[in-house]
């Protein structure tokens, strides 16, 4: 009997030390990592370690609830919000209140010493354990407590959850701060940007499809062999960066080289070899350069295209303007 | 296995959460620090339930979890609302509200 008790106690001790070290390391990671996504993953480690500690403290129900509610629901909610708002935001690690970090750390150290000294002497008796409760039926005992003695708080939490759900729906569906832009305003904005900066008024180029890549992160290549930056969404660029043209065409060129057994002529860059196919490529480059340059130069030197386009495009009749004119 | 160790671990986790709340400026990480403190309190409740041999501590920890879930829902939707208006999750920007 004492041997069994020792075994149980030893297992609990081992579980405690493993989970405690994991939890403290991950908790430091939560507050020390610069990106919120790493904090959320560290928090998941803390939650799972605490769930294992609950299991070693004979709280199997809370073990399951901790995993389902915290690691399952709450952390997924955190990850959703991080994906919505936090992926591209980097926190500046410059402290805005100057010199408040050191006092905060000192205060934290004092607090942990105080709490450890205070709680280190609280429990004087040996733990009673939950063995008698477990024998009588753990879930039944817990259900009796929740649905009999604590039934009023239980109903109150039900009301709280309903209120929280309604409030979340109300908060997530706010009034628009600005009127919703319709097609006419978008078109006017595009043409104004074209007149001002020469930005291309048409749709952005689609992402590139090459022999080895067809993902959204693959940039399209312009005829002169450079990368069209507008063909990849800024979010992907900020996370994985833009691929270089050499990275995209490199494997294919080396394969062609290996097949032909010599330096490739067709697929080399225009400046590499002055042979006949590359002349075609360089002509294509000149054409593309002409096309690329045409928009800004006409916009800067001769402002005719903008009124021309406006004359060609007759906006639909504006009901408000008509009303104003009638009055 | 002395129960004091659980209390000391809970104190350490609570302090880490508190320090994180004090030194970070990202609203999402502030929320995670709050969750850390709530979990430390839950650990104390569960270990007290084990020490005293009654289940009331576990029921209290269960209620804490429910309230924490509701709090996270509201807090995150507030963060999303603020982000829509200000394009930032830094809590320092809200000091501009005082005019």
C-alpha cells in the first residue's frame, strides 16, 4: 500500500516537474516574443501543461475542459483575431513610457518573492487527496455540486454567455465609418490616381504560373524578365518576401542546360548572349518598356488622356445632383 | 509531493502574466497575459481542492473558465473594432482619446 502510494506520488512529482518547467518557459515566451502569433502558440503550451497538471491533481473533468475550452476555443479565437489584425503589424519594442520596464520587472520579482514566501507556509497538513470522492463517483459528485449547490451561479453563467455572444455580434457589426464605395467612385479614384501618378487604372496582374510554381505567392514576370510586384498581395510579400526571377527560372534553365549539354541560348536573360533568339527577347523588352513608360510620360507631359477618358466615360446620372439641380 | 510547489508555480505564472501586462503594448498580448493570470488562479483553486479533499475548488475553477471565455469573446471583438477604426492594436494609441 505504501509502495503504491509512493508510486503515485512519484508519478505526480515527475509530472509536476516536467509540466512546471514547460509552463514557465512557455509563459516567458508569451510575454517575450515580438510577434503575437508566437505568443499564442506559447500560450497553447502553457494551457496544455496546466491541463496535464490538473490531471495529476485528480481533476479529470477540468483536464478535459481546459483542453476543449482553452486550447480549443479561446486560443482558436486568438488565432482568428491575430490572422485578421495582427499578422502584418510588428510591435515596436521601443518603450513609450521611458524607463518603465525596469521598475515593472523589479515589481514582478518582489511580487513573486512575496507570494512564494506567503504561500510557502500556508499548507501545513498533508494533502487529503480526492480518492474517497473518486470512489463514490467523481462525475456524479461534480454534477451534484454544479446542479444543486451552485445552480444559481450556473444559471448566471448561462446568462453571461448569452450576453457575451450578443455583444460580440453587435461589436463585430458596427456602423460604417465611411460610405461604402460603389463602382463609380472606385473608377473615379483609379482615374484620378492615373492622372496624378500614372498608376495603371486596370486590374492588378494575376500571379505568375511557371513550370514549377503556380501558387499565389509566385510573382508574374514582366516581358523584360523582372518581377511584377503588384501580382502578389502585400500580405504574402510581408510574410515570405518576393521571389526573384532567377529563383523562378533557375531550375528550368539548369535542366535545359543539362539537356543540351551546353550553355542555353533560348532561356538566358537578354543581356547574357547576343545571339538571334535573345534579339527577339530584347525586342520584346523594348516593347514592354515602351508600354510601361507610356502611361507616366503621357500623364506627366501631356494631360490630355485624363479629360479624354472622362469624356469617353459618361457616369450614370447622380440622383442627388439631379435633385439639387431641380431645386 | 508537497502542495506548496503548486502554489509557488501558480505564483510564478501569475507574476509572469502581470509583468507581461505591464511591459507589453500590444492589446492581444495584454489579453494573453490576463489569460495567464487567470490560469494561475485556476491552478491554485484545483490544488486547494486536492489538498482539502472536496470538489468545490474544481467547480470554482470551472466557473472561472466560463467567465474567461466570455471575457475573451468581448475583449477580442473590442480589439477588432478598435483596429478597424485605428489600424493598430497598440494600447498607447488610445491615449489620444483624452484630447
